[in-house]
C-alpha cells in the first residue's frame, strides 16, 4: 500500500518521534489503517475521543445505504476502498443538493471518484508547503488561517503526513443543473494545488481533504493544531443549536441503494425553498426569451436610478461636538481581546504590542513622528522630557512611570506574564493613552484645534 510505504520508509525516526510524543508506552504499528477501534498510531480511536470532547456523537457504519438517507445527515468518509459508479456519484450529488453534508478524507485510494461530480481532481504529487514539521521535512505544515475561519479556529498550524493534492477544474456548461461553488483552502506555494476544498451545491456542502492521516491517533496526539482542526472538522457540518451527530465510514467497501429526496420536503429546507427555486428557474428561462429583453433593460435602468434618487434624500450628516476627538481605530483592541480569550496564551508578545502602543502615544504627545521603536530607554526618556517640560501633573507622571516600568519588565524575553497581569496592564495603558491624548490636545501649542461650525472658522 502506498500509504504504508510512505509512512514507514526512512520515517522510522519519525515514528519513534511520534511514539515519544504519545502518552504512555509506545505501541507497535499493527492493525488496519484508519480503524475506528484501533488505538495504535495509525487508528482513529483518539479521533473518537476528540469528537466526544467537541460534543459530537459519532456513529460508525460499514455500509453506506443511500436509500436510508434523508438529506440532513453528516457523512465522514475516510479513505474509501470502493469507487463510485455513475449511479452512486449521482446519488452523492443529489444528497448534497438536498442539504446533506459530506467530509471526504482520502489521498491514494478511491476518493477521486467521489470528487468527479464536483469537478475536483486529485494528483499524487503535492507542491511545496509554507513550512514543514520539526525534523520531519516530509511533513508539510500550513498556518491555521489558511483553512478558513471556522476550520482554523484556535489552530496554530496543521501538519500533514505525505498528502496528495487537489485541483479545482473548470465547471462544464450545464444550465439545467445546479452548479457547485468550490473554494480552495490550504494552498501550496504554487497557488494552484491545495490539500483542502470546500464545495457548496444546492443546500448542502462537501469538504475534501487530500490527507486522511491528519486524523490518525499519532498526528492528533503529536500536534495540538491537528487535534483542534479535527474537532472543528467534526463540527463543520453541524448547525448551531442542534445536536451534532456524524456517520463515520472508514475503509468503506460497500455502497448500495439510491438517494431520493423526501417527497414534498426537498431535504432540510422544505417545500418553500423548492417552490422558490422552481420559480427562479422559470423566471430565468423566461428572461432568456427575445420578448423579455425590453423588460430586462427597464429593470437594469431602475436598478441604476432608484439608488441615486434614494441617496439624494438621505438625512444630513451630524457634526461632532466641538473639541471632542475621535479615537483612532486599530486592530489592537481586537487583538488584546483575542489574547485574553486564550487562558493558556503566552502574553509576552501582546505585552510588547502594548509597549509599542504607549511609545507611539508618548511621541504624539511630544509632537514627534509617531513611527519608531519602543525600547525601554526611549520610553523612559520620553517620560522624563514630558515631566521636565511641566506637561504632566506630578501624580499622573508617577503613575505613568509605574506603567512604563511594568511594561519594560513584562515584555522582557525571560519574563513570566499571566492573564491577570496582562489584563491589568492593558487597562493601565488605556488610561495612559487618555492622559497623553489630553496632553497632546491641550498643552501642545503647535496642534490646531478642531473646526467649530458655530463660529464659521477655526478657533484661535
């Protein structure tokens, strides 16, 4: 098997490394790949534990019977051993259109036949990855942001294990069928090949992975990003507020039956959406007729004229109060909130961001260029200049000195910053910005005051 050969070749060192990372004694690599009951390195038993932590119910099945599906189930198919014929491929497409959700994780088995209905092609040679696992140059790694906001939630990176690659081919011209929307995620450096593709067709979705071994026990135990990605993957097809259950088909060898959407329901969304879909299709057919061309031009002109007419009648803008400064917006507040939402985070990096922010405020208060460094000496020198110029009250200056000293201390490489300390210093920096903003707007003789509309000119 290519999978077994790809992992066992000079990866004896890699297997030993993974074995060292596994809790408890190392176990021999025996059993069938992707066995849901196997707790060895190549099994999926730990994926079941991860599903339980993610509050996902997993039902392991050995036979996929299309006739028993209603178009509202979530199917997770890992490394199938059976290729889909034309009839089964059509059942898969109808199941997705009716609201079903499918996760297909395969690289070198029969998964390519499952992707053909969606114009996705598998190639065995992946491209160059953004990075690779430590001491494992054959294990490509991708930042969590490359797999989307949901699948990449709290994922630092995803480490793969000898993956294939996926190519998104052009769609054939078919007016009578719903066309899928494909989004390539996890792109290789060539920008063409990827290892993850999300498909939306009708009311359902399909997610294709070019590496099923990202779900095996060894990868989930060795890399926290892989475990978090697996948890996100299991919840990918779930809807908020509903009990999340998936059907797991690993090493699938039998497919039977034919999928037929429930009568009068059309899958999850019911007959109303079916009626709307039929109405839109009839409207599109009528609009293609020659006598509908004038109507189309009239609707186009209305779409251009009506917004302009409505915009001309918008209410007048409200002028801000004189003397009030609008706070400059940035990503800092959102970044701090994100760090505080992670109890186990390393807060030294955001502490350095706070130091840069305070240094910028100090330079603005002095009337200098806000861009520059944020070394401890620069912070202290800027504070001394402001105090020496008498532009800071004594008590405020002492408190700002304490803020600067604390920032210098916690942003050091060997410092230990917990969540409570970081939360406290973030509030202190916010107070310091308010004080320095007041100093810059009131005490600086070179900065003009805001425009006063009641006087008709700038204040002296």
